[in-house]
């Protein structure tokens, strides 16, 4: 297993752990949709899968309007590639900066 695959497996474990919290606690007390989005895009890239923000919203029980705002922000910060219009149906890709940050973390 490559380092990249190991990092993707760790990211999947982090997301699963975060989702399990909502089975015990009210989901309203948690809210890091941007972080979950970055992890989802990282995992999709490692697996060779495509992912859209709409798909990430469905997996993480977020709101589309909130996700759209985060897409614009993450694109403006240079962490995601895209036109920055917040379209939930665009395929998402981490930028070099975004990939480096996730790997460094």
C-alpha cells in the first residue's frame, strides 16, 4: 500500500468517526462541512473516483446552500480547482496547494 493510499484510508476513518458522532449526539452540534468536503475530495482522488459537492452533501448531511458558499471560499483560497461559482454539480478536484496541505496534515 502506498503512502497516498494509507493517507486516504486514514481520511476515510476520520470521516466515518465523525459520522458516528451523529448517531449518539445531535448532528446540529457539529459543523465542519468545509473540512469534510476537503477530505471527501482527497479520498475520491486517491480512489480514482469523481465527486461533486452534491455527492459530498449527501454523505455528510450538509445543506446545499452552505456547501455552495464553502465551494466559493475554498476555491478563492486556492484549495480547490474550479471557477468558484459554487455549482454543486461540478466535479471537484483539490489544487496542488490543497493536496499538499492535506498530505502535510
